[in-house]
C-alpha cells in the first residue's frame, strides 16, 4: 500500500473532496491487437498496447501507452472482462492476469477474459518513470535519526528524489494520480468492447477500484477488493496506521521464532528474541553485513515478513545464523531476495511516489513529520522511521491536490470485500470503513490472519466466497460488522516450511503483489 500524484481528468473532477463524473467528448474505441506472449507458467497469455490521453480532460492532446495482458475466456458464453490489479501504486499487473486465471476454479475462469495492465508510468507502459536510478542502493544512512547529521542525510535524499522527479517528468507528474488511472481503466473497458467490467484489486488496487466505481458505477459488473485501503486516510494518516500495525506483525514474527526455539535457539521469550533482533540492528548499523546490509537494509529485509508469513522461516534462519555464527551469508541472501531494488523496483517506487504524493495534500512542514515519526517510534519502533523516509519525498513534492476522492457509493451492484484482522499493510479498520462507505457491499474477514492479499492464496474458505461471487454474484449477508468469517491460514512450521514457502500458491501471489503496497 503506497501511493501518489495529481490532476483532473476527463469524465472526472476532484472537487471539495468528491469525485464527480464530467461528460467527455465521445470517441471511437481503440482497437486492440492481441499477440501471443505466453510463458511456461501461463502459456495462454496474450499482450497488447493501448494509447490513452495523458490528460483525460484533453482527449486530443498528448497520448501515452498502456501495456495490457489477458487470458481469453474459453466458455461458450462470457461474463466479460475481469480487470486485475496488484496494488502499489507502481505494481505491474501483466503476470497477475495469468495467475488469477490459473488460480480461480476452471469453470469460473473460463467465463472471463482476465485482463492485466501496467498502469500509467509502470513497467512496459510508456513513458515508464525512473526518477532516481539507484536511490535504494546500499548502504543507506541509518533510518533512525539519532543524530542531526543522520536526519539531514535522510532529508537530503528525500529532497533530491523529489527534485529529480520534478526535473525528469515535469510534464507527466500532474497526471500521475489515481483518478487518471481509473479513467485509463474505463478506456481499457471501451477498447475491450465491454459495456461493463468486473474488477479484482489487491491493496492499493482496492482504492483504485473504489475510485473507478465512484466515477462509473453503472459500468461495474462485479467488484472485489482484497486487503482494503482505508479510503478516509489517504495517504499520510494511512501510512502512520501502517507503521503501528507493522510493529505488531514484527512482534508476531518474534513470537513465532520463540515458539520454535528448538530450531532457531534465539530464546523462548518473545521479548528477549526481539531484544536480540534490535541488538543485531545496532551491530549492522556499525558494520553492514557483506558491506550491503546496514540498519536500514535490515528493516527492508524484514518488512516483507509483515506482508506474508511464508517468508518467516527464511528470515528466522538468517537472523539465527548472524547471531550464533556471525554468518552474514543468509542475511545478505535474504536482503537480495526480499529487499534488493533493481530497475523495476526503481520504476515501482517512482510511480508509487508520483501517485501518492500528488493524489492529495501532505504536510510540508518537516517539523510535523519529525514529531509524528518520533511519537510512533516510541511505542512502535520497527518501521516508524523507515516508512517515514519512504514517503518523505511527499514533503517536497511539486504537485498535489488539496483533497482526495470521496468513494462513498450508493449506486453499486453488490460488491465483495476481503480483509484479514491482523493485516499490517492495510489494517483491518480500512476494510470496515470501505464496507460502510460502499452501500450493499459484503465483508469477508479472515479472523486472526496477518497476511496481505488473502484470496487465491491457499485459504479455501475465502476462495469459495470469491468463486461464488464471480460465478453468479452470490454474496454472504450477515448481521454484524463482518458478513462472513473464515479461519486464518495456518502459520508455517520449520524446517519443512522453508521449502514449502517457495512453491505454494501464496508465495506466487505475494511475489506478484510485491511489498510496500
């Protein structure tokens, strides 16, 4: 869950905190030329590209290109397109289409054209943003600004990133916002020749879907939102909520390691295991592992454990190897596996920042960021400053709105929301808030679950509700906050869990969803 960017688009204006449809000049839908682009895992994938206006309010102006993918329906009758989005902003959805088509029950997937896309600025779309290549190259300054010099070093990195984006993409940034991306979705719908579309969005993709539904409620057939962004907190407040929730998930990992003390020998008391983790962090701040994993990189490496507990065996093994044997190899390997940022990561962060910073107003007084980060750190230290610096370019961003879309919606057909109670990236309150705002929606809760992105990840109970809804619109109706409750997916168990976590459907999905979403 991370976000950014800015400017009104055709058929939409963001005024006084609301989204309102604005009539656009009619234009003939583009024709899509689909070509085979299958992979070993997803052999029936097809790819195409689609031009869309940079500024939807100026359909005759500059155009940009979106990359699309699809798995065509195979049933005799089709329920139309099912657009899928992995979140971000900045996540690529091209491969996700293949995954969703293969993970759904065959008789359900056969009725849909499952369509993925790289949103504007992302991946194979053009232009693809890359504001500051190598921004996350190790070793970065310690994220916790224990000295004024450390704070200034991190501030300079944030200012520099914002300045680089402004210099490279001044003409694009005003249109790198959620509303524009939602209008792109409607252009995709028209190019597919579909009067309505269905949508499955994870993480930030839930907000993108809710904004699209506000703009075009009459064009929604089915709407599935999994791991739901709190639409009332975009984006500064949502990120503070994340920081507190990730600390809870980090402590859950420490408790899991203590539970398996016979394997990891780091102690049976979770508090003492946690103390050893922070001692490791302090040591790496002075002497980075392999010259690459300092304190900030260690946080980056363990943050994915808050998204998906299938990574816990790897993280625990690396932690134990460092503590017991001063063996940095597993830690460096885990960093490269979970936290190392390559060119696609630079692109993803650039889009993340462009959309999130420009979507809405952020505090521009650094004193407030400083005060709030230290307040969170006092009780929830794990990710407080790391996340503050991740979003800090927004304090210096050249564009931005004064409000954000109100996604409250009374015009939708039934929609289906999924939320884990202990999700850190999109805390539970967000799912409850969206459920309240989307009239007629149903909320399915994974009780005690802590993973982020919970459908098509191995929980049969959740997947039954998803399949039934996509098949014929069936939704559960309950009398409480949740309309249905599923038991959480089992936690991993070492040592066999390490091998299992690389081959499971959950691992595949979370690899596609990525982190920092």
